[in-house]
């Protein structure tokens, strides 16, 4: 390999003032690839001039005039930095081989030196910037993509490529919306999960930030926090957009799961509170229902007490005693069943999904509400399926669901009326159905849209607006459906469908 030889140039400087100082300082920090430039002497009539002092400190010979400079050194050229016209003799007295660079040319040369120095600094800065860029671009745990104003991908780091599950060759030069969304046009602004950060930044000229939903497959979705920043040219106009992608899937999923847990917890509290409200209604009617057998038991007690006064009981008395004992046993069992039902209903229990017969649940609910219906002057008709209707669900929640619908029907018939409850299985044998009808006041068409909304109620006082929303939530949790038909002034019919267990 041949090494290119540098051109040597020995310069002398005439004039040791500020221009000389600047020139010497400039040459100390400037190098030329093809030129070996050396200052071999400086002359000035003032030995205290700044350039003279600098030259002495730098080991450069100094002289009082250019005559001494020519006698003691052999410069190839001299630079005249005094701009003194009286030094025109310098041109005539110089040796023939020495060139003279007059003041204005010297200024031009100095400018060229400055430009060269700036160019070197710019190249050095460019190398540093490229190094910084490569380190930040490839070592960051964020996805980085550089886009031009036509949505073309100019550059992308490995994190971004991994997120897209594509290679570098597959994305460079491609439209970002095609790579990310598979679209053939920019993402529409009215699409909430495809809002374009590039467009937002171009429209505002400012950084933008969005949460982006990216469907990897039909059942897998990732969420990214995308921040877009404008890159501007020398004219302060945007030339490119750089986007930083941060995978937020775990964080968003965790927040969503925590939110669902809080909702379930709040729903559990609401259901329990609604259960206590229903319990209050049951207790009010059950007090009357328990009072009747208690009065009968008290009467039987007096009769038995009178019979006990006899010394000997005859056969007729013994028959009466057995008859009274049977009545007392039945009435006590009736009271016990009522109290047991109330205790079971009031107890806060953990959700327990298991195979449950809907007909048994309906019978249990009816045993709790039958007296309430009688007190409200409501005639009950039942037509339950003769075969077991087995569903997979939580007994307590389904019981509360039916209880709420019955109480809702009772409230719709303040002056009494007729209620019918029926059950069966659909023809496809995949779902069971439960239908609860009343001939009460009905629901207006306007209110039908809101009956399942939490806290919506048409009752003047005492209504929480939670009963039907709880019914809806329970049925949906059991993968079922609830429908309603109503004619104002004629009545309402609720139809519940639940998956059947084979």
C-alpha cells in the first residue's frame, strides 16, 4: 500500500497582533490531510504584541522586522497580517523564492481554516451522534421506528421487528399501516383502536401519545403505548417522525383483572344487600305465616291441658290426642321450614357452582313467598316441568334471581292480581326456560330500554333500582339470557333461558 506524501509549507508571519494570535490558535487545533503546515517565524516591532507572546510560548522564533525574518529563516511564503500599506516594500525586498500572502488573502485563508475546523468538528459530532443513535436505537427495550411523511418505514430496531413478528427486509420501505394493521390506506381517525400517532403529530407539530391495540391472532391481543416525536430539518419543517413503542399488555391486563375483581367484589356486596332487602320483605310476611300455626299450637296446648286433668282417658280422648299431636307436628315442621328457609336465604355464602334442579329452586322460593302472595291478594298458578331441569349454577344466586322477579311482579300488582310461573326445556334440549307472568301495571316502551340498568326505578319510594339489574347480572354469569315482554296496563312476562346439563 502506497502512503500518500504530504506537501510541506513553511510560513512566516509579518504582524504579531491579534490576527496573528487568532491564526496561531487556529493552527494548533487544525490539521490538514494533505498539507504539512509549519510556522517558522513571527515578526513585529512590538515584542509585547499578543501574537508575539503566543509565538514565544509555542517555541516559534520571533523577530523585530521582516529583514531579520528572511535572514534567519527560510520560509516558502509569508503572510502579511498588519494591513499596513507602508509594508509594500516587503514585496520588493523578499527573496525570489518566497511568496507573499497579503492581508485580505490572509483573512480568506483564515476563513478557510475555520471552515475546515468546523467541518472536522461536524464530522466528529456526526460520528458521535451515529454512535449514540446506534446505542439508543438497538439497546433500548422500547420498539423504535422511523417514518417519513408518506408513512414509509425508514428504519426500525429489533424490538419493533419482534413486536410485529417481521424481519427488517419485510418492513423497510413498507407503509406502517400495512405492516401493523394490514390496511391499504392510513388508519381512519374514527377507529378508536387504530388512531394514528403520526397524523396527530403532523397535524399539531407536537409529540403525541396513544394506546394502540394490536391483534396478533383471533384470540391474542397486545397493547402498546406509542409516543410519536417530530424530527425537523434546518428549515424547522418536519421531515420524519420517530415512534417509541412500549409493550403495555401485562400492565393493562393486570389493571383489567384487578378492575374485574373489584367489580365482582362490589357486585357481591350489592347482591348481599339486595338479599337483605328481600329478606326483610320475607320476614314481614313470614311473621304472619308463623303466627297462624303458633295460635293453633296454643289452642291444642289448652285442649291437651284440659285432657290431662282427667284421671283416665277413654278411647275417644286418645284418638283426639293423637290427632292433636299430628296437627302440632305438622305445624311445628311448617314453622321450622319457614325459619330454616329464611336462615338459608340470609346466610352469605361462597359461590358454589354445581348441578341444580331449577324446579326444586322454584319450589323453595315459592314456599318462602306463598304467604306474601296471599297477603297481597295475588292468585298463583304454577306449571312446572315434571322432569328435573338440571343446570350448572349457584343455588343461592339463582334463588335470589327468581325471588327478585317474584317481588317485582308483586310490586306491579298493588291491588292484587294473578301470577303464573312455568318451566320447561326447549326443543333442542340445550336450554331450560323459566317464565314468570303477571297481569300488573306493565312497563312503558320508554322504560323498557332501561329496566336492567343499575339504580333505574319507576317506584315512587323505597325502590333501589338494583333488583332487575342483579337478575340480569346473575343470569349472564350463568351464561344464560333474560328477555321481557310487557303491555302497559295488561302485564309483564319475563323469560329466562339457562344452559341445560345433559
